[in-house]
C-alpha cells in the first residue's frame, strides 16, 4: 500500500503489484499473520480494477471479502461493486 499510494517512497503501481503478489505466495513468511493475504488481495483488486481487468480484480476482491477482517471486507465490497459497474 505504501508503494501503491507513494507514502514515503515513489508511487509505483507496478512495484505495488509485485509486493502484493509476493505476499500472496504460499511460502511467504507472514502469509497467515496480520491479514496479510486479505490486504494484498484488496490491494491487487484495487489496482486491477483501475486497470480495467475486471475478472482478475473481482477474484482478488472476493478473496479479500472471504478472508479479511471487517474493514478489509467493507472496502473490498465497495471496490467489487465499482468493478462490476465498469
């Protein structure tokens, strides 16, 4: 997210996608902790939605809804509705 929005570093959608994909790998050391996977799915869903990759975005957003804590689920639901409208 820091890279996606440029907090404390250059904004880079491509770099953010790499970080999110790394977090979604099964062997990532923090995969089960701190809702890392749900947050990464939410981030990937946002980026792919903006890039008009609806099917891929929807998959990530649905995963965030299924596995996220309430705040992540709410944001993912909003993004999923927007993605479906495009």
